[in-house]
């Protein structure tokens, strides 16, 4: 099932060491202890026994927690399996985004953001403006951010972009940015570390909302930042301490538990998304079909050069708002819900939020792990019903 959605061209030379699934099921686990669980349970603690000088690893609950330690080690193994890296986890993806931008940029600095990225980025821009940080916004496609790098402190890349699914060349952008002394952060939410590894592509920060494909069950809010530079990681960690944007121990434990199945989920979701995109490509009522795994997609060549899996999201445009709503209402195996990356397929008319520059009939579809035949059949049947009711 996974073969059609795996990108073998981006893996010309197999990396040494274990495969994605083997790594995922053991990532971040402590050494085995007789009679103890493989994955220790969540540690609920605001404070710890602390006699004498506070020199131990765990002092206060806003600073450190053993449950975070295991999860952060696990994510580091997935994001950077071949080089040491540090991960800092957060209460949400937006907390992680804010931590990078607000810990690195100062008044008078300039930050380059995509103008077609996650819909909450404009809120971050407002905050940066308020702090005296200049912001340039440029589209993701065509590596357009290359033209906005001069004098910038930080380049923020989102690839594939959400919800439009444009892809940019991370290696090219990172090399150009670093040549001018600009730091590079990549939002890896949609791809997950099984889809691409931004640090291997030259980025300084890999940032993601773990709420989505990383944990994959639609029941945890989480974010993280991974980087190989200890000084950059320390600044991000200090920001977390100052702001208090920490994950709960239960959320962190649930996230770590979920990592064991990430390869299984990512393979099925990617295969389902590609099969769905192929089925939709012949529908007359659909325009603007996007999925980076489709050979006909404008971003396919770039995606094939840096992605190992093409992700779970497919986007397309139906004729108008009413048509899109009829389609969503007719679906039986798909939840009408925001977010993506869950084991259950979801879809939504993205224009209902008002924050994305998309047509009223724009659909963002996240493929789950249902049987491919059933999922595709449900979508095609819903499209037929929506067309008949016009």
C-alpha cells in the first residue's frame, strides 16, 4: 500500500542505520529496567525533591519534566537521525512558531515570511510589527523568497505550504540565506520528519505543530522546535521558560506513544492521498487540484528532490461555496473538521475561516488511514451527489 506514495528518487543512497519504522518504535525510550514499562508513564510534577544546590536535571515543572525529555529525544532522532540535535517541545504549534521568531528577532531586524502560509502567520506578523521587527512577505512557489533575503535576520519557509501545497527548494533557499548571514526555519508540519528532514536540507530550525501528522489522532495539542546548534536551542528553550508555553505531561506522553505508529500512518496516508488525487484528476468539476506526489503537479519536481513521502493533504476547488458544502455534507467516511494528519480523513471548505486567499469552493482534504478503495469510493460518490443537486 505504501509503495505508490514513497518517493524513492529522494533516497538514492539508503542511509545507514535503521529504517523509519524501526527508529520510530524505539525513539526516545530509556534503557530497559526490570519490571518497569518500556515507555514510562507521564510524570505529573510541579516541583521535585531538591535538597542542597539545584544541580540536577529536574528542578521545577516549568523548566523540565522527564516525560518531555523522552519525547524530545524521540523527535530529535526522527528529525536528525545522523547528527546530534536538540528538541524543545511546546504546548502548541503556534507556541513553537512564536518561540523561534520571537527568540531570534529583535527591534530593527527583518524577517521574511511566506504570504501563503498557515493562516495564523499574519497574527505573528502583527506582533513582530509591534516589536519593531520588519517583515517581508513573499509567495512560497518558485523560490520567490530568494529575492527578499538581503539584510534579513531570519527566513521562514513553509513547504509544502498550507493550504495551497506549493513547494520551494529548501537547499537552494538555505544556501542563499546562509551566504548572507540569515537564519533559516522550516515549518515541517505538513511533511513530518518522515516526509522531509529540513535540518539535512540546510535549515537551522525544523518547526512543527505536533498536533497534526506527528501524533496523528486529533487528540493532542503540541508543538516542537528541533535544531543542531546548541546556542540557538538554548534561546528557544529560554523563551519557553519565560513565556511558560510548556506541554502538559499527559499530552507529551500521548505524543510519544503515538510516534510508534508514525511510519505506518504516514505510508497509508500518503498512499491514500495520492490515490485520491489521481482519482480526482479526471473530474470535470474540479479545478486547481494540488498534491506534490502527482507527476503533473507544478511542485512535483522540487518535492521529489527533497521529500521522501508526499504527505496526506490534497487540495482542490469546486465550482462555488454551495457545491463545496453539498460535497462535504454527502461524505460518509470523512469528518468535516479543520486540521490535518489524523488517522481519520478530514475535509473542510477552507474559505470559511476567512484567513486564506482561496476561492469559496476551495477544499483542503486530509487523507486518513481508511482502506484506499473505500475512501476513494466515498469521495467520488459524494462528488456525484453534489453535482446532481445543483
